[in-house]
C-alpha cells in the first residue's frame, strides 16, 4: 500500500522501515525539521520529503501519523489528505476521536505496542499491533498492512486501549523506576549492578509463565516484620523510597492476606 | 569436598545437585520430614539421610545449611559438627553472626543469589555466589567449591549483603507485584496478558543495558498531567493501586525534575 509518514521520531523510523521491508512503498515523509525528514527519507528510499501538512496531492492510500502525543491535536487540525484516504495515528494513549477533524478521511488507529529507540533494531514480527477504525470498511486494509509486518494483530477499542496503557505504566514505566532505585541502592553500597541481573531475569521469566501474584516472594508476603523494619531503617535518609517500600509492602500484604 | 546438606527445600535441592555434578560427594542430607530427606537423597546418589542435627560423626568438611530464614536460629542452636568443619548458611538476609553458637566450626556464608523452584532447572554457571567467612582461612576452600559451580563468585560482608537484599526487594519482589497489578488490570479490561509481554521484555532488556533512570518513559516523566488524571480516574475503585500510581509517579518526577 502506498504510504505517507507524518513524523520522524522513533516510531516513524522503525515503522517506516518495517513497512518498506514488507514491500509497501513509502511515498512521502513529513517533518517540520528539515534534517529530520531528510534523514528518514534516506532510509526510506522511495520517499520524497514534505514540509507541509497539505497532502491532498500525495499519491498514497495510507497516512500514518507518528508524532508525540502533545503534537497530535495540532497535526490533526492541519492535515489534509486525498478524499477517502485512510489516516491512522500510532499513539497508545490517544483516542480515535483525536483525528475527528480530518475532512474526508477514514480515521483509524495503528498502534505498535513497543518502546522504540532508533539505535536498537526491533523485530516487528513479535510486536502487537492494535487497530481501531471509525468505519468497519477501513479495518480490512489496515489488517492487511499490519499482518504484513506482525504476527500479532488485534482490534482494540479506544476504551480498552486506555486500560492497556494504564497496565503498561505499571508493568513498564513503574517497573523501570524500581529497577533504577535498586541500581541506585547498589551503587550506594558500592556493589556492581550485574549482581542482580540473573535474579531480575529469572523473576521476569517466572512472571511471564505464571500469574505474578502466585509466585510472589520476599519479606512482605512472608510477613517478615524484622526484615521489613531493618530495610526501612536502611532507607531512613531516603524518605520517598521508604514510602515506596512501605506502600508496596502493604499492597503485597493486602493481596496475600496472612494464612 | 565432602559435603553435608541441612535442609531439603529449593535451595538444598538445586545446590546439592549442582555440587554433585561438579564432582563433590554429598555424604548426608538432613530434614526433619522423612519423605523430604528421602526424596532429596534419591537425587544425591551418595547421600545417607539423617534425622538428627548431631553430625559429629559425619565424614564431611562442609556443612551447608539451606533452611527457611525463620528456622535458622533453631538449627544453629542444635547443630553439632566435627571440630574444624566449615559450616555455611545460604541465606541472603541473615548475617554471618546467626551461626555464632555452633561450637568448633568455621562459620561462613555461601549465598547463591537466585530464586529457585524445584520444577525449573537452573544453570548455576551464571548465578552469583556470595561468600563470607569468620576467619580468612575458610574463604579459600569456600571459593574453590563456589568456583566449581559458578563463574560469578564474590566476597561480600553481612552489611553489604543486607543492602543487596534491600535492592533485590525493589528489583524483584516489588517489580513482580507491579507485574501482577498490570495483569489484573488487563483481566479487568478483558485483554490478554500476552499483549504486554514484548513490551515488558524490551523494558527489562533496556534497563540491563543502561541506567533505568536514563531511559525512563511514560506520562510521569513527560509531566503529562492529563494522562495521569485519566489513569487515576480509571483506578478510582482500587484506592490502594491509585496510591501506588500516585506515589511512583511522584518518585519518578522527583528523580526527573521538569526541564
């Protein structure tokens, strides 16, 4: 499918390359920053660069918007596409209705559920792609495109995608923060972070195989008050981490009441 | 080295098998539960089963205590070993001093830093083993034993081991709990947990390569108050999860002040 990409960040970069590799023609790349659109167009060999959101004359059936969430409303207000073209945003947190204002377009969502960095190649095959369309007829062509790069394609409503995004904040953003705290605590004790890596990997591997609540370990679930109090003492100069320790221990204990 | 194992749980099971495979002779296995000691002795072909902690006549140089933390004091109070034998406990949270009372023994710690389940085989080669000894002469034989099963052997004091244990609570126990919450949130929205797995795996892989604070993503670090408030609204019937969301977002924002 002839595709035009609006944006030049990590998602635009990886998605554009995956689509090109699957045989789709990337006809145009838009970015307000000249060097950014040029850099991406060098990767997407058939793409011209655009500095305007008036795309009424672009020969494409699919327009993928891959811009920061905060820029989406402004892009949607300015974007003009050929009548009947499919326009999809790629955001996890924004509803389909964010594209409401685009005249004559079949608005939809094409959300690849992964965290991207330009420097790190990704295998799209295993990345879930979540689709949503305003009218059912749009769904089939979107599914064909999604299936051409991924083996995990789902139709998910804006409401469900919002719940999914909330779950991802717990599973990824908060988890990452806790790993950062653990790294800081090791540094303070002059211990190498590599010490904890096998344990972290095994914890995650177990949590993938079983419900994490069923394999919970540690002082909180053991109701080991001596160890908990010693840990809180070690954290006495870091009151926010002390609060995090207390609240998560409490949450674990509410989840696993004493037998 | 001729070794005797006190305990028959997950650590005793995996450590015993790894030592046997490395060519050490496991001469005896103690457990207060007949079926448990019998079951383990079937795995450790040269081992006799013991129902008493009077081991003065056991022909072993190393006595490894692998019992629950709560049972360690009682085992240490009853254990009797040949004069000069090395006695090591395998606990992450207990100090070396927990073995103080064992007469005539060279007390020490032999702590494999991993979470074990009997049903899941582990590769000891990559499991850090943390050693500590009351007298320096004990350290060398312990190192030989540890090096025979693992490539990651460290000498770590009781104080440092306590900090390490605290860091592990954040990195593993708390992380596991957050993964459990995310799974529950997905279930409530009738979404499959598999959706989040690629994202979780990529998050962990990144956090292993870089300092997690340097790769933090999500609404808190973006100071995206709209999304944060929507998420808190979704959690309104789960006040404890709401508190966890607020406190971790606050902790992320303190760590990453607005530019």
